[in-house]
């Protein structure tokens, strides 16, 4: 799983201004946390669209406000309750002014974890819906607003969710730009001792391969050139290929790579235990699979890895990276790290720094351990002092920062294919992604370059991005 932004929510509403607005009713979704939540928020818009709802970028004109929440680290629930307090005031103000009714819903992992506790603490909430029950939203909305207690749907009927979602081609949220997410797998059976995911998202479930291929084709028909496959444990994906043979992520990637017009594939987030040979081989010979891998290791100390129940050692991780690099020598690596796990000594932390030096990462997400109620690590006595966690996090981030800037600087002088997917700060600036997921900025970009892959001469590498110059424009858009 990947957390883009622990503290700030992503407003998926603001990305959707072009959604057809024939429908009179509006839904506003505030999305917290990982890319899987961003994807789910889009699916919730899709599921409500046939019922006359279009998305709005502001809660003020919304009939439904939905918070799609994240529970991965602490204070998540507190933040949701304070946001709910603001929504309660808004609901009351509207009622007092005789304005339109406001339906308040909470979705995602906090909804799953809090369930009926939220009914008690925030009785003005109308709907509490866990991540596996989004297909029930229209029925919940239809039943809402009769003054009764919140409806709670937090079961785990994993198979139902996607099957009863609108078919890909009917989606309102499909293909907003040249890059898209596609969830292929959900849930996790690994039970790392710090993590809530197995409890909030349930056990591993893979979507059927044919539905994934259909969705990918629809995305490409809508202009998408790059797809990032999503899953809490994405490389645990398993299914049957079109001939009925068992397949894993490597096979799925090969099937997706055959889609004309789809130029790039990525996936996130993986577990080292599930990096099977088929996937490593795909890194070696599927050209569309980008040379970038986010493979969380969490710690470089075997003692800590064992206490985390990661089911691998530091040595296993390092050998795995060697194998992946043998298949794809230029692969750029990213990871997740936790500092200050209960019982982590200075020596354990030094071992993590040692692993970082040995492997070499181009970027990473790093976190201070935070105790999550209900997880095994939360009850351990040897909790680490906050100031120790802060100091370790700073040292780790400084080391990763050095590796990142060194990698970016070393790209100067190279010619890289860049997919342009964002506007820059000035009207003539465009921003894209290199194969290694670096942001690449160019000046004096022809507008026709948006959505295209073009060869760029990299002129300078910075801490977080690259600056380059267009070699030649791609004249025949796909
Ligand atoms: N404390 C700190 N970080 C955590 N993560 C997951 N649970 C916790 C926790 N309790 C981090 C892990 C994981 C990433 C998504 O979030 O590094 O890979
Ligand atoms: Fe959480 Fe571990 Fe599963 Fe990742 S592999 S989602 S950290 S339990």
C-alpha cells in the first residue's frame, strides 16, 4: 500500500469539473490517504452517476458529502471526527435556513474500523460504509435522511464490490488524462504486526483477469497511455489467464502489454515475498513495464523484521534486489521504512541505514512508528521515545535525500522518454514523468505535447525533479 499524503486529503472533486452535469444532484468526496482510495472515490462517483448524481468540487453545493478515509497511521480517526464536526454545523445551518438537505457519509478504513462507534460519537452521520461495500451506496442514499441512526455497511463481501460496479465504458470518471490507476487486487493476508490493513481491508482478493483487461482497454480508448496497477499487496495478484491457466502478476502484465496504445505499465505496492520469478522476468523483457519498483522493506534489522512479522530478512531483500537488477539493470528502487518500531535499538537502526547504503534508493516513504489499536505491536512495552523517532527519521530521510539527488543529477546528459501529463507553472511549461517516475519540466512546450511521450534531453537534475529540452515532437498521436 502506498500513502501519498498522510496529513492532507486529496479532493477528488476538484479533478472532476468536466463531469457531465445534466443531473441536478451533487456529490462531494474528500479523499484521504492512498491511491487506492483515490481510485475508490472515482468508483463511488461512477456508482452514483446512474442515480442522477454528478461530482462537485465543493461541499457547499453538495447533496451528499462523503469522507473517504485512511486509517494507516494515528490521528486518522481524530481528523475525521473534527471534519465531521464542521459538516454537522453545515448540516444544521442548512436546516435552519430551509436550504437543501445534506447527507453525510463516511467511507474507507476509518469507517470500517470505527463502525458503530461512529454512530454513537457522530449521530448526525447518515451512512458509514466500509471499503468492500461501495456498491451499496445508492441503496444507502435512498434510505438516508429519515432521521434514523446511521446505516452501517462494513461487511467483507469482496467479490461483490467490483462485479456490481458500472462497467468500465459507462464510467463518468474514466480516463481524465494520459495516466490512470486500475485496482487489480485488494486486501492483505500478511499481518505485519504494525499494520491495520488486514483488519480494515480484509483478506487478499484478486479481480478476474478478463475484467482487468476490459477496464484497461476502456482506459486506453479514453486516451490513457500509462496505467498503474494498484493493490494493497499488488504482487500477490493471482488469477487465470484467458486460456484458463493459473497466472500471477507477471502474466497479467504480459497480457496488458499486448494492448495497442497502452505504452507504460507500473504497479504498486508490493511485498518482497511475492516477487516471483515470472514477475522478475517480466521486468527483464516487457518493454512497457517501467524500470521503477516500489518494494517496501520497512527495516534493515532482522530482529525488527522478525518482530514486524515481515517474513523476510535483510539478506533476502538484498538478494532479491540483485536478482531484479540482473533482469533489469537500470531499475530504480523505492521503499517504505518505519523508524522507532517497539524495541528498535541504535544498532537496529544502523542496520537500516546500512541496507539503504547497500541497495541505493531513488526515493522512499518513511514514517515514525505509530501504535495502531488492535495490532499486535501496539501492546508491546518497549515503545520508543518520540525524540528518538524524530532523530532517526531525520537521519534516514537525509540519507535517502542524498541518494535521490545523486540519482537525479546523474540523469543530466541522458535522453529519456517522458510522458507529459501535467501543466506547468507557466503557460508554456509542461511536466511529465520519466520512466523512473521523476517529474520532468520543459519550457516552450507545444500544447500538442500533452498526453504524448517524447524524447527529452535532460539538462539538469534537482532534489525532486529534472529539467529538460524537447528533442523532437511526436507528430502522430496514438
Ligand atoms: N506506523 C508507521 N508506519 C506505518 N505504516 C503502516 N502502518 C504503520 C504504522 N503503524 C507504513 C508502512 C507501510 C506504509 C503504507 O505505511 O511503511 O508500508
Ligand atoms: Fe500492511 Fe504488511 Fe499487508 Fe503491507 S504487507 S498491507 S504493511 S500487513
